[in-house]
C-alpha cells in the first residue's frame, strides 16, 4: 500500500463538495474501491464513507480536482461539465517558443490505432485555447482552456502544434525527458451561475515540482 497524506491535499470542503489539489503520480480513481493506488480510495478512508469523483485528471497531472460525498451532485455537475458556461484552465510548460500569443486548436481526436489516441480526421470534435504566458530560451509557459473533454486532449493538441509538454512520453517523438512527469497542472475550474453550488470557482496553487521547473527555466510563475 502506498501512503498518501490525503488531508494535506484537501483545499476546501463545501459540503458535499470536496476540493482537492491532486498530487501527481496518483490516479484519480482506481480499478475498484479497494484499490489503494488512487486518490479516491484515500478520500473514502479519510471521510469514512463513499466519495465519488466529479471528473478525472491523469495520474501525472496535478491540480484542482473535485469529489463529492453525494452521488446526485456528481450527476448534476457532470450534466453541465462540457457546457459553454464551464471554464477549465491548466498551466502547461512546453518545449519550444510559439510564434503566436493565442491560438484555438480544434483538430479532432480519436484512435489512430488499437492502442493510441491522436489527431485524426474521423475523431471526435475537440477545442483547446492556448495562450502564451511567458517564453524563454526554447521553452514556454502556456495557459490552456478546455472547451471539450477528450482523453489527453491538451497533450495531444500541444504535440500536434509542435510544442509538446516537458515530460511528455506518449505524444512526443522522441520523448521529452527534461522533467520526470508531464508538466501539466489544473489551475482553475469555474461553474456557470446555474450550477447547484454555493461557490462556483475553485483554484489550486501550482505544484512545487513545477514551481521549481519554472524557476530553473527562468519562466514566470503563473498567478
């Protein structure tokens, strides 16, 4: 069993919503409720009751992640998760310096073979907006805003644009090994006014390993 001090990662609780700054190297959910190699298991142990994930972050992705002690709230929030009023923002540290300040990437995403996802003409619609926050000496800090929620969407779109995440192994050829994990952090989630929540906006401070990486690359720390 891997140890995870889950309490130290809980940012806030607005009953029944639990706001977490998910640590990297931990899946959001596991293969079963007894799988101790995931965040959900440790939250269940912490609260002594069932806890449901509102959404998923990749194991390597850190940042704001929402759970609920009420299954009905999960259903209600997932119904509006990809509506126009939702805002889901990430910070990304990438290889290369884009020659644009902002770009909307809308290439469709789907299976390119039995094992891999990527940009493909018959894929599902996908929309990510990227904005450059800082650039220096061959690297850049970007903000990404998701309008759809395809698997690995940010990672695939960045690689398709030619600016893979630092630490990207699947969608970068050759793999980018400057950082031991994908340099991707979920910074902010904001629900529309119609969401059944008292608080509508949730943020997570950038993970310490990414702060250290930004400092090493002499890139600005995101606000």
